[in-house]
């Protein structure tokens, strides 16, 4: 079951996790980030930096709750950094709180740290030429996958977690041991090296913290017991070295942070180092700065203070553990297909990288160089569109082409009424020499700024309004839109002068035609009326004549 995954819905294409991942074990596909489990060293840095909380660590708390429901004897083994995680100076107050969850017992893994450091001292006494500590499982994964030549230098010793759990199992064979730590990679270590003889399950400090909060359980800090032990130094940088008795013929060095570990491993691979004991931790600051420390935990300096206050430079735990304490570490190479030079150049060409000066190596995509990004594209880990300078140039090129090709004038003005963009059609519309750069000029040189100010104040856009542009003596159709997010006024002007004048001429012709028609109709009506009048007179005279004739005939 995967330990770390990304929640698809929340990824926002920011590439922050890729930038932070020291070995680029993240694939970006279909605008979503995905963990490449085969390559990941489980350092957890992507979890800490994700602004969308899209990284999800497998929560094993339900497994522990199920153990308790089944009535099993659950013992929680606390990694030495518990003092920083829960801001206590001893195990007593934390144990008291955790037992209220139904846990049978609580023990601190600094006991196992004492056992492991004793083994390290034995390796030094045997004069091994170079020894790298093996408490940090992320460092072991780093060596197994990327620095296999350094495997012989890894101390073949189980981790404090493993040693402590073996001790607990020997004393309580029927117990279930749950390891609690600030480390994500311990979940993988349990799967790889703890085969039922030690740790049964592991949860993180933040998971335990949330569980205590969920149950409303408070830690009673007045229960501090004041006991101090040397092996409690383990979780800070150089803490392993502080807990060891040193051989003056050896050099003792502490290296923290994956990048520093990689540099050290490269130096070791180059050869020539003899008589060194090197403490390595994947986290900067070591375990007190682990990726699963509770969010309420104070900073790294306060965390180190808690460690220092709980430890002693002389007194240590009396426990010891018989063999076997050895760990067999083998290579675990990830499968990665490396491209040839021709394939790399072809990919670079697709994003406009043809010459060395085109290689910005800005790191915006998450990869340190354009070449690394091209290799990732070949391996299916990255997409071409992740190159932000290329996408910006392409977007600007498309935008500029559209701006220059459109027949309409477009002017962008900021809310201080200063011109920010002025396209080719705007130069033609306003009759301005194209060699004059209008960007930076005041908008009142070309337009009525009172109208622009009113749009900004009222937030009411003007859309498709016809008007007469007095500055040029032409008719335009204008739209003025205020982009509040970018604090920009966008002025769109369409030259409709010819159209408007044609419309006016057509209107005048219509008026003239109507007038002439009216005149013709009036004249025709007069003629009709005159004809009617004449016809009326004639009819009357005829009537009189016929009446007289009739009368005469009658007479």
C-alpha cells in the first residue's frame, strides 16, 4: 500500500513540490502531480511545502485503534524527538496522556538509540575505514537507489526503532509495538526490515497529536520526572555523535539535509576518505525538523532546546540487546530510461531552446536546468508546458499577434490613467506616428479621461456605444471595460465613420424621397380635387338643362 500520494483534486500546477523534491521523484501528467514510488526516498518535503495540502500520507491510526478494540496489549515506542513534538522534558506526562487512549504502555526509543550507538562504537573500534550511520531510513533509500557504490559504507546496524522494538518484544512477546515518530519513511522501514519480530505498525507524531485532540486529552506538564539520558541527543543534528564515546583517530562529522547528504555521498564515491564516522540525516536539523512533526510545534531552535534540556552528556540507559543487530542493505535501483543527446536536443527545440543563451535554467518548472527538464519530459515525468518562460513567450506572441492583427483600436490604461498598451490599429485610428512609443504616456493625450475615471469609480462598463470622436472627427463604436483584478482599463474603439456617414447619406436620401413623394401626392390631390370640382359643375348644369327639357316636353 502506498505511503505517500497526491490528492488529485487539489493540485494547482504550481510545481512547488517538484522544486522542493531533492531527487525529482514526482511525475507531472495531465496537470496533476504524482509520486513516483520507485524513485521516492520518502523525505516528506513535498508534504511540508504543498500550498494546497494536496499531499497525503497514509494514516495508520485506524490500525492502532483496531488493535485496542481487539483488546491487544499495545505498547507505543516514542522516537526521541517526542520531547520537541509535544514540548515535554520526559516521557512521563506524554505516557500518562497516551494511556488514556487505551494504550497499555509507552516507552522511549532513546533506549534503542543507546543500543545502536554502542554498535557504532564497536564498528569504529574494529577500524572500519568509513562508516555512515543508518538511523535515517530516507538516507538508506537515497544510497540504495542513487549511490549504490556507498552501500558498503553504511553501518550494517538496525535502527534505534528496530532495536527498541526487539527489546520490547522480548519482554512482552504478546504485545503489539507501535512506533511513533516525525518520519514518513519509517512506515517503509517497517515493511522492509521489521518482519513481525519488532515493530508491528508506525504512526506519526502529528497523527498521534490529532488523535489526542480528537479525544480531548491534554498533556499534564506538571508530571515531568527530571530524568536525563545521553541518548536523548539522537534527534538533533550531531546528536548521534554527542551520544558516542569517540576514538581520537577518527573524524566525526554530521551532515543534514538531502542536498548536503548527496554532496557528501558524491565525495565518498570519489574515494580517498579514511577514518571517518559520518552521521547523516535527510532532514535539515535532523529528526526534530521531521516532516510529520505536529503543526503546533514551535520552531527548530525551541525544539533543539527541549532536546538539550532532556539529555545528559554522561548518564545513559543501562539496556543492551544481544545479537543479531545487523541489517542487510541491498541496492534498489529505480528503472529510469535515459535519452540520447539527439532526443534531448529535439525536446529542447520544441520549447524554443536552440542555443546555450536560450537556456534560462530559471528552475520555475521545478528542475534545476532546462536539460534536466528535457530528460524528465523524455522519461514521462514532465510536460513541455511546464516551461513557464516558453509558455509566457508563446502567450505574449499570440497576444501580440492578435493585438496587431485586429482592425480595432485597443488601448490598455492603468488606474492612474497611464497607457500600458497601444496596438497598431490604435496608432492608425488616432493618426499617431507608429515610431512613437505611446506606452507610458498619459491617456488624456488621446481620450477624454473624465469618462475613463467615471468607469473606474462606478465600476460600470460601457459596451458597444456609438459616438463621435472629436479629437479625430470620426465616428466610433466604443467599449470601455475596467479589469479590477489587474487594475486596468481596456478601451476598444471600432472605426465606424464610413458606415455612419453612409447611414447618414442613406437617411438623407430617404428624407428627400419622402419629401418629393409628399409633394407629388399633394399635387395629385389638388388635380383630383380640381377635376372633381369641374365634374360637379358640369353635372349640375346638365341636370338643370334636362329638367327644363323635361318640363317643356310635359307642357
